[in-house]
């Protein structure tokens, strides 16, 4: 499992004010964030979950909350703390990997059967041309299908959740918004000696930086 935080932060690390982002809407950032987390489990706090109820992100939501009653969405589960959230995330990633492997195995079997039919038909045709009395012939074929499963789990905030999961992260996908803003919530500080920028993409009004933790 690869744990990745996703956040947009100003130059002074501000990420929110009164439960909202303090800068004007940036459509390109919202779009890339939604595309990134689609199909993957996400971890978030109850308030962040509540703010997204009309359009929940990710395939499954792991909501860190002390109250089981805090969640009533069919795709969401509650975790009482960090360790339980990570365990649920591992289970979801493992289940997805198993389902993908089963699907790939089924597809491989279908391809092998189709190839076997094709080879057998070709053998019958060749035998018929060589001898008016057909001889039984059989064949088989197929191939391996390279592929894997997306093992990413994304941490979506809010501020307290970012703080709790920061030590467990493997990577950060951070939208560094131009300018400094006033706010009451900040993204946690990180030691840049422990992190490196693996990729950087400039956009209008922000720069997307993919941070990877250096090998420990």
C-alpha cells in the first residue's frame, strides 16, 4: 500500500479558513485532484467527509471519527484512529488487488480458449487440404497479461488528519497555490531533507509538486 496525501496549500501553508479554502476557486486543481483519487480509497476526517457528502471522492471513504453514527453513506466506513484507518486501507487495497487478479485470470482463460479454437480450426483446414480424410488435431495458445493494481490510498484532510498521518506517508501530491492567505488551518511542516520533488507541473495560479519520501 502506498499512502499519499493530497492537498492545496498557500505559500504560508494555509489550507483553510472557516472550513473553506481562502483563495478563489481553481477549477484545474479540483479537476486533477478528483481524477487522481477516483477509484482509490481515501482517508478523511468527519468534517471533511460532511463537506463532501454531495459528491464523495474516491471509491471508498475511511472516515476517522469517534462516532460510528457519523457516517451513513454506503461506500464509507468509520475508523476510530490512525492504526484502524491504515488497517482498513490495507484490507481495501488487498480486496481490490484480489478482484483484479481474478478478472485478469478470467480474461486470460477466455483468450486461451479462443486461441485454442483458432489453432484447432487452422489445423483442421491444413489437414483437409493435405488429405481428403481429416485427421484429428488439437492445439492451444495464449499469453501472460502484464498488469497490476493501483495500491494508492489518499489522505484528504482536514488539518488534524494531515497531522496524524504525516509520519506514515510515502508521498505527497501538493498543489502549491501562488500567494499567501490568512487562515485558521495549515498543512503540517515537513523536513525537506527527508523528501524530494519527483515531478513538478506548473498550472495557472498553482504548481503541482509530487513529493516522494527519501529511502529511510
